[in-house]
C-alpha cells in the first residue's frame, strides 16, 4: 500500500510526523529514505512531538543513535549513514527489535539488521521547504496509517 503527500513548510512535515505517531506501537520500525536535507530528522521531530517527547530531536549522525524515553512510547532514532562499509554488529538490533518505535535514517547501510515488516517513508526536497513524501508498506500492520493519510489530507496538505 502507498500514499503520496506534499508538505510546503517544515511545520507541515513535523505535523505529518506527529499525525503518524498516533499509529505507532512498540516494535514498529520506520525506514526514512532521502538525500541529505530531505527532512528525515524534521519528520522524526514531529513523531517525537506526537509521542509527547519534549526533548529537541537532532540528527544522530555522529552518535549513530539517540534514545528518547520520556513519552508515551520510547523512540529510537538511528542514523546509519556513517555505518557504510562498517561492522554493524554494535547492538543496534536490540533497539530495532526493542520496546519502542525505531526510526532509521540511511537504512540501506544496515539492511541485514532490518525486520521483514516495516514502514518505508521516502522524502524528497522539491524546492525550498517543499517536500514530496511517499509512505509504503507491504505489511498489513501499517494499512490503517496509510489509509488515514490518503483519506484525511485534503489536497495532499498537512495543516500545521
């Protein structure tokens, strides 16, 4: 199943993340794809907001992973960019298979750690703060979220 949306401001991308957070459950894995600056961390900040996490979400590029526990559900934010051609046996699987929602930027660098069921979100910068965001999953687990995205957003816009 697939849904395609557009956001025109960072606040809309964050609002989209907050909307999605309502559907996430313990053990969910979300793969975030897109070039540098596509809005992956902005989206993740919205998910955090939707989970009631008040900490600022910053890219975990140099840390590899940031954990957020003060919300309705733990959130694990992994940036695998620096793991290209590296040993990935550093314990990330414990968080990917953990008790929260795990959002992974640059997932192609840790493919062997990824579960069979996941939500893939591809973000593309189409100019300025405008983003095209595509949600895909072959798992029935995410059907309700994708259907809600298709039904609830008039003219592919998220109200900030």
